[in-house]
C-alpha cells in the first residue's frame, strides 16, 4: 500500500492551537492543532498538548501503514 503524498510528505498538518485551548484528550493547555491527511483518519482534527499530539500523529501514521487484509470467504 502506498502512502498518500502531500506537499510536505507528512500524514498530519500542524498548526498553532487557538490561545486558551485545552487538549481534547487530557485537558492540559493545547499547543497544536493537528489535522490528519489521507487514510482512515483523513480530515479528522483537534487541538492537543505536546504529548497527546505526538500520540495522535503516531496513530495516524500507523493507520497509513496498516494493510487491509480481505476476510476469507466462509462456505
């Protein structure tokens, strides 16, 4: 399976989080607004602290590398 190509060859777009935002996963102050590019999570986004943002980015990258295996036909 080939990885979707974007202008920066990254699976996640990174922007600054709006001032005063809280991380969607843990509630700490958010530093980044991340948007998935391509794959199963395409266009899913949120604001995250540094730690949770790294976990989100890794989850998106892992999803892009996971091959879809068709289920065997049951007779």
